[in-house]
């Protein structure tokens, strides 16, 4: 993945990764409230709709990050989040009358350890889980969630079911506890590892063929990748083909053709680790599946339901059986063609006519067999049951389920551009481009209703025995007597995004020392208002640089090789497609159950002044080099002010809605970036290189027409509800624990945990906190690191190359895992923090309920995970990458026809240093799958 090469490659590029280390980037802070905050990706001069992971990393020649206004402004309304410019490799011209052919091969195998199960599940031990469940059932929560047997149908854990059997008198209390004690010695961790986990691995091979003459240069690359993910039955197979040709048709005309085809097949049949208690085993000593309730009490079914009359008599489930009973597959295809003609008019003047076509297509095919609980339970519970006669009417056909969906995106880009680059009188250098661009993006999606009674081998399907349900005579009741309907119509979406842009960019350099530059671009689109005042809003920039090191008065400073001062100022834009300038409705896919008529809801009320989001950027910097280029670096200071941002604005309800998205928000980002590097050649065979990068960013919301009505919006809801004017947009809000308070009497105490506001008033967990939201909410800091560092070093020593990359993030916070205080309303499992609170001081930490029959325990989950005492430093340092490579001497390979041969080893994320005492990874907190370390062995050779 080419994206991994960008981690630590330049200051100001913040990143987060998934568990496999695949990064997502933001450049110089967040400049929008919308989800579209990722940098624009440009490949060989065209903005592309695909991601960095869709590029063959072996095809990439160079990557340039555009951060300041002047560099990014040429991309106008899509450049405010920064631009990543990628140039792919081209074969080098061969001498006239000669031809050359080279073949490059690279391959590697990468493997990761199995998932850390204890960290990921973060469960209490079987003994602790059982202690908690016994207390919970007997003291706290049972009266609310375990009503009379005739109405009990909710499946719980094995221990809860045994306790309930004793409560109902079907077994004795001592018998129940005796059986429960046998579970204390069980632990299903080894079975989970065996049946659900595997070593994540990747096997990749790539071949690149280059053919060159003086007039034509061609590259062809082929890549195959086979990836097994951390869970069994989850895998990807990827195929990539790319073709690039550059041909000189005439001295005055060049032809460029680039083509890419990618296809990925994925299987994600394993949905992850099952939510079983640690004592609930998957298989018995004979290897047979152990059956569990899938959500309906098996004891209730046995005594009250004629299960043999239903379509499937088996109402049980087993997670392993379920995993092997489904095939959840998808495929994605990307085809991209770029072509262009370059007309060389006169020296320094050329004309480009270019086009790009992209087709991105995806398909999901999720097949569930009768082996899965989903199929059997859905068909059974959809049946009508006459409890008097025990007659059961089938309302769905037996057989498998098939869920399908597809999407298709077609993007056509046309560009005409004139280029000028000339020098005059050895002192005047002029470079300029001007042109236009049109983009037409059509996205279609197709959703198919679930197919019932499906068989993947015979391709047969079932029919609805009694129709699809509705009102009146069409009504169909399920097994509990409630009306139900079945979706039977397809859903379609069709979206067109169109852009038209005109742009110009010019620079003038005098005497190789003084440079002035400017750019202008205007963008129009069907996404924004048709009012010309807003539609054609310009984006522009100005900049200048001074090669101070070339001045006469600097020539006596012999140790200084380069000193350049530069500054830029300008406006960039961003697209937010979450609202429209005209009112839109969203029609329903199915008719109303009551009226059998189609309904619609308002998708957007329409904003007639909808316009581009804009970011005003000022950047000043200095570049330097010294000691014969052994020391080099740069320093940048920037200020980004984003305005006209799409944000919700409160409206009087008489307008028909209480809020609406408008261009009303503003965000400031201020930052400093520093980079210093060094190259020290000890001799021809030993060379050391190193670089250190530092970036600091401060983010503030400076204008936002929003104030929370309730504290839970800031703390519990999060997201856009947690944005507050004057604060970092990534602020983490928390409650402050206020200890316990007696809401009863001295003789009959009712000790309740509380929150405490800034006014000193305590509020219990019985309901949402009232009063001013800011009184009960506390700013704990930002969750996005304001400080990012990267250190890289490499050593070439004879035929060996050794390199190391360290990255670090500092100054932010995260919320560590809390005990989860599970009630009986779901199938939650007490987590590993049980030991932390079992004997804690109830005035310092939330204790277990201190009274019996705590009927509001289920409501505690609105509070326990959001306490200020859970806030920890999120600072960390990662050993991002260690590389060791050996280049075999040419004398050892030339007899095989091999020009060069390299074998290498790479370790990714082998070590992390966390600055919190709990040793939790702030980006992958306890209770989630952690970042995987990986170890790679590979080979590269050239023929």
C-alpha cells in the first residue's frame, strides 16, 4: 500500500490506521465539519475517485504533498484538505536506433501474530463473571427483566437461565448453584483462538516490464496479492494490471496512454468473535457443537412452544456452525484510462488535450444457508402460531437467504491546458499554465430485497406462501401475534455530480533569486446554488520566494549552501454533499403497511445560497542547506481559516424544521512545522542518513450556531453534537463523578452514584442530567494529537541497508476502558475491569449497586463510560518500521542474467511505548482489536 510510505514522510501529515496499519490522512488539521475531510489524490495529473490502496505501489515514481495555498490552489474547490500528487514510473528513453527491455520482479510474504484475545475481548474471568451474574440476578436487576414464565422469551447466558429455572421452581437452588460451580473452571479462550483466529498474512508478487526506444517507452506491470485477515474465513484476493505508454508521434506531437485495471474478491464470512461468556464453550470433549439460545429461551421453547410444528424444529445456535453456514462475499473492480496529446507549438510553449475515464463497480453477495441461526430463527418467528390449536402457518419459504447489492460509478474528466516555460536573457524565467476542466460523475446503486428459499447450487428461489403482509385482509401475524411485512421491491439511486473549472497559474523568477507566483481558478457545479454570485466563486493565491543564499552579501558564509525565504497566501475550497440548494424528498422503497401507499420524507429543505466551503491559508517558511548539503531542513508557520462551512443552524419551528444545514461555520488551524535532515558519507561504502520532523497544530471552532440543550449531547452523543464554538472540534467531553448520595432514609438507605456540576450540585444516574449543558460537561482535552513527530534513519554499510522509522503523537487524550456494569436487558459480559471496582471507594469510583432491586441499573450505561477519571494521556511512540536489506554483489548474479538482486526483511509496528499506566493503545483502546505487528520477508530483482 503506497499510503504506508507516506507515514512519517513529511511534517503536517497526521494519520490514523486500521489494525493492519493501513493509514488515513489529514493535512494541517481539519478544515471542515463534513465527513469529506480527506486529501485529494491526483495520479499523473488527474484527480482520481479511488483511494491510495488502489494503486500498485511498485508503479509509483514519486509522491508530492501539496499543503500551502499556492501549491494546492490549482485544484480549487477540492483542495482545502490538501493534495497528494502521485507520479507513476515511465521507462527511460533509449538511444536513437537502439531498444532496451528490462524486467523487475518483487515478491514478499508478510505474517502477523494471532490477535491478542485478552486485550480484544477484555473479559472478566469465568469465576468473576459468574459472581457478578449471581449477584445481578439475585439482588439488582432480575425483577425488571425476568417476568412470569409465560411471557419470558429472552435468551440470556447459561448462568442466568439456570438461576431463572430455580426461581421458577423447575430445579432447586442448590442444584442450580452446583451446576453453575462446574462452569467456574471453564474458559473458552483456547477454543476461540482455534476456531475463529488465524495469523494475518499477505503474499504479493509483482512483475514490471519496461520496453523503450528513442520514440516510444512502455511499462506493463502485473500484481497479485493474497491476504488472509485476522479472522478465519476472511480474505482478499487482488489483481492489478497497469499499462503506460509515451510515444513521440512527431517532433511536435507526443501521445500518452495510461491504463489501470484492478479487481478484488473478498470473503468476510467471519463477523468476528462471538459474544459468549468465558465459560460458554464452543465444542464439547468429542468435538461436537454445543448448542445455545440465539435470543429465545430454550427452556421457554421446550415447555410452551410446539417447536416440532414450526418450519425448523431446531431453535438453537452455535457460533462456529453459523460461521461455516454463510458465504459473505464481495467483489470490486476499478478500470481507469488516461490519454492525452501534447502539441509542441514553439520552444517553451505546448498544448495538452487530455481525458480520463474511470469505472468503479462493486457487488455484494451474502448467502446464508439453513445451517445459520439467522435463517431458521427468521423463518420460524415469521410463522403464524395459533396458541389454542398449536397450528403453525408458514409465512416464509424454507431454504437459504440471499442478500445482494451493486453499485456503479462512471467518471469522465476532460482537460485542455496550455503550458509556457521560457528563459530570457539568462535572468528572466517565466512559467505559466492555463486551461479548463470538466468532470461528470455518475453514481448508481441497486439494492435488492432479500431472496428467501434460495439455494446457491440449483439457483432456485422460494415464494411468499401468504403474500408480503399489509393491513386488512393482507395482514400477516408472526408467531407472537404482531403484524409483519416482508420487503419485496428493489431500491435504486442515481446521483450526478458535474464540475466545470477554468484555471491559470504563473510564476516569474528574476536572476534565479526572486520569484513571484499567482494562481486563479473558478469552479462551478450542480452541487451548489445556480446564483452566479456564489456559483463561480474564485479560488486564488499569490506567493513569493527569495533565494537569500545567492545574494552577494551571503557569499562569505561558506558553510551555508542554500537559504530560501518564501510566503504564500490564498483560498482553497472543499465540497460538502450532505445538503442541497433545492428541496429534495426521499421516497420510501415500500408502501405503508396501513395505507398501502408510498410515502416520502424530506431529505433536504434546500438552501438557495449554498456555496463552496472556503479555506484561507497563509504560509511563511524557510528552506536551508549547509555543510556541503550534509545538513538540510525547512521551517513553516501557517494559519488556515476555514469559512462558509456547512453546519447546522437553529431555526424557529414555524419554518417546518428546527435546524438546517447552511454555510455558517468557521474553523481556525494554526501550526508550525519543522524538518531537519542530514547525510554523512563516512566513505564510499558507508553512508548514514537521518531526518527529524516535528509538526504542531492548534484547532479551534470560531463560529458555530449551535449550543447543546442537554449535557448528554456533548458527552454521550458525541460527533457533531460535541462541537462547541471556541473549542477544539475534537474536544472530549466528560462527566465528573460526584460520589454517592443517600436518596432514602437513614433506616432504609438508597445510596446512588452521582454526577457533580461546576456549581457543586449532584445529580443521580436515574435520569439524564438537567440544567445548563456546560455546567455538567467538562473539557478534558483534544482526542487528536496536536504534536506529531517522525524520526527516520538509515545506514548503508557495504552491501547492507538498514533503516528505522519512529513516529510519535503527543498532547492529546483518550478515554480508557471502564467497567461496564451489565444489566439483564441484553447479553453483556462483565469486562476485565471488574477487579478494579469490586472493592473501590464508592466516593471515588462508580461502585457496584449498593442497594438491592436497582431498577435503573440499565440506565447507568449513559454515564459509567464517560467519567473524567477515565481520561488518560494518549501520547505514544511507535517503532513504525525496521528494514534490513542485503544487495547481492553483481558478480554473484550476473551469470544468471540478473542485473541486481536484493533480499530484505521488514518489521512493522514491532514495539510501542505508551504514556499511560494502563498500557492501553490510545488508538485501539482495550476492548477492541489492537494494531497488528507484521514481519515481512521479500526479494527484488532486475533482469
